[in-house]
C-alpha cells in the first residue's frame, strides 16, 4: 500500500495550467496551483490543459474526458485501479464514470476507497448508473432507491453527482422512475440525472414529463466512435442537440481498435474482445487507422488521442468516456483534449470513417 501514498495536496492542486510533458516538473508555480509545483511521470508531447466541458445545465464543468471504471475490480485489481486513478488525477482528470453493475459493485467500491484515501471527493465528479445490478434491477421506485443507497455506501459519499438510468425499463412508466429520482434529488442523494442508451422517442417523452415538473435529463451516454457512427448520428444526435443534452460517448476507442495495436488478424486474441475487434478489420478500418496515423504524426500524439479529439470536436459531445488497462495509457487520452484538429483533418477522418 505504500506505493499509493501520493501527496494529497499535490493531487488537489492540479488545475488548468500549461504543462510541459517532456519534463518531470509539469508546470511552473501559478496562482491556480497555490504557488506549488506539480509533479508527475513524464509523457511524450506538450499539451495545454483545455477549456473545461459543461455537463448540460448541471453547473458542473470538468476536463473533457471521463475515465471509465468498467475494468476496475474486473480485469484490473484494486492496486492497479489505484495506479490508473492516480495518473488520471495527476494529469488533471476530474470526471469518473462507473455503474453499480460493473464487477457487481466492486468498481464503485474501488473508486470510493480511492477517493477517501486520496481526499479527492470534492475535486472529482462521480457518475454512476442504476438499473442493472442483480439486487436492484430495473427502474422502479423501489429499485432506484435501493440502488442509490447501495451506490452511496460503496462510493463512501453522500451524493451522486450524475445518476444515469442504465437503459430503458419497458415495465415501469418513465413518470414513476423520474418521480422516484425527484425524491432522491430532494433528499440530497443525487445532484443530476442522465440517460444511458435511451431511444430518441424515450428522450422526447422524458422532456415532456420534465416540462410538467419532473427532473430533466441533462446528459446522455451512448456508444459512438469513428468506427461506430450510424447508431448515434441521425435522430439521437438531433434530439440531443435540440434538448441541450451533454453527450458522453462510451467505447470512444471502439474497444481499443482505434489505438492502432490491432491491424491484422494475427494480432487478435482468441477471446470475446478479439471477436469484437475483428469486425473492424477491413478496408474501412484500415482507412481510419491510416488517417489516424498521419494526423497523429503531424500533432505528435498517439492515434488514440486523435480518435478522442475527433469526438471532442463534435458539437454535442461534452466528454468521451474511455477506460484504460495501464496508467501510461491515460496520458494520450488526456492529451487529446489539447489537440486542435484542422478542418481538413476533420474532413479526412469523416471521409475515412464514412
């Protein structure tokens, strides 16, 4: 445990400052950092901490990248998860995404333990989802109440910053679900709400109910990336724009394909993840990787950073959600928010991924 004893003041003070990532010292002392130096591990390429993203009308403004916690307690141990979270916080990350169903709640437990150990609860924005935990399935008032109380206990906090409905529940009227979360908001247990994988029709229904006094969805999360565009572009994107919803795309790297490590079938693992990546291997996938390679070289960043930067350039996107398996992978994702893609580069990526 000693290796995780990072100075709490150092983590609290990483704010919006210019970072020279070629050196151990990441910034000169500034007013924003309380006149102190910020230290972290060196990574390649200079970045500048970008303008923060606003999450709908929640009043929450954060670095425009969300760290996905689906691997915490599943493929990553407690210790390895702490390493990733430490790196994320040290580089300016502020938004953490999880769910009560991830690793049967272990993801929330790990995040809660890390927040308490590092003293970072007030600096981090925590998003979780309810509706799929085995003990609290669905979006009935009873399930939502139980799910939120259980998540609060695992996270070790008094409030959830953003509670997502984890998919639609056709068995429960949406009015009942929103009424239940209204009581949770009034009790101070939930700050704001979002919808995960809701259809455009369901989002429109929710907006009508909100006009009649029930809580309004402020965010929406859905699968969206350079390889998977059709599911979001069209009616879902139009509804999100019309309602002013902050979009948080998950699978930002298409399951890791856009990182560029898998380029031929011999690179694939013989497991479920390999099968998911295999569907991208083809002419279109190679066109996208070639475009990412060229643009990444021009900007001095990784192909993954360009893939995330493309998402961040979309008008409705607030913060892509991406998970990592090693702390060093956080660096490129954080750097993405500082990449200013040229119009010609956006056109090139759009054409390659069409």
